[in-house]
């Protein structure tokens, strides 16, 4: 967290601790709308795999793990915005809110890494169902699994080792606090996330195009699998707001509102888009 210089603090209005301006319940409404949609898609996926075709596999259970983590992200977002100041101006924060808000923030970021990673691993595992043995598609899928699987612990290390001791991430005035600027590790994490999102959703396209099916069916399959491109857009938006919050403004809690929105949209869309191709038997 960047500390604002004295001239910036001097330009801020007098703190209003009793009745501060807020962003309202918008974020909670978004969260409590998109999460149930993700859970419904997951339930339908499990119904198709377990009761209709009776062929559940690792891809299904990885998506379950991602959905559980999405619930954790939602809880973190609601706590952060409704209780710990992530929907009010920085100058209206009490010190207690700063500490608790930072604790919820790092918890939410940690769960986000798992939610995003498990969703991508689930989608990649589903490709192994259709990839022919020895094909380039299968080899590239395994390579992507290795990249995503390595990225998860790497992101967690970047997140939890950026401050020494780790507790000084939220103890902003600790005597022996030593923290790097948050933007470099976040920039690395968001950039790699967007790139791997793109790879995951583009990877099956050449294979789907070559499948021996009528053109209309091939296009339908490509649309179903390519629906995840929306996740790439959400990831790009989250990257923009991470940069804005960490580099362009000192009113982090007010502008960070948009960051929380796009983080929630990204992980829940990951579940929805990852389940969409499996739901074809229901259409």
C-alpha cells in the first residue's frame, strides 16, 4: 500500500467516521447475482456428468473446487465492502478498518488465485477427454496444465512474501515493516492470468475445426468453448483497475470498488464458461 504524501493528505476533506459517503450495495448485488448463476451451472454440469452420461472425472471435481473458492471470494468481497471500508473514501477510514480491510484483501486475493487456477485446470483437464493420444493438442494441453499448476504456488509466494514479516502487510505501522511495492507482483499475476486465460480458451479451436462434423455443429462447438473469451475481457478489466488503484490514485478503497467487481466477475464467469460446453446435452 502506497502512503500518500503530505500534500495529498492536506488536500483531502475532513474525515467523516460516523456517516461516510459509500458506494452503496451495488457490489453485493452483483456478487449475489453472479455467484448463484455459477452454482446453478455447476449443479447442471454435475447432473449431466453423473446422471445423464455417468462419466464424471477430475475436470468436474476441479470445477467444484473452483466454485467453492468462488464462494470464498464472494464472502471476502462482501466483508470488505460492507464492514471493512472498501466502499468508502480512504480519508474516512479508521485505523481498525485499514487493518481489517487489508486482512480481508489478502485473504480474498489468496482465494482468488485458487478459484481462477482450479477453473483453468478443470477446463484443461476436460480437453484431455477429447485430445487424441500423441496429438499436439494433448501435448499442448499438458504443457498448459504445467504452466497453470506452477503459477498457482508462484502467485501465492509473491502475495505472501511481499512483506517481511507477512503480518506487516496489514500492520501498516509495524516497527520492522519491510514491504515491496504491491504493483510489480500484482502486475505479474494479472498479466500471467490474462495470458493463460487466453491460451486456455483458444487451445481447442484448431482441433474443433477439424472434427468430422457438419460445419454448423463445428461452429456451435467453437462458440460454446470460446464463450470463455468473456473471462479474458474481465481479466483485462481487472488488470486495468489493479494498475489504477496501485499506481494512479491514493483513494484506494474508493477506486478499489471496481477492482473487487471485476475480480468477482472474472472468477464466477470462469465457472460459468467452463461449465457451458458440458451442458450441451440439456439444450
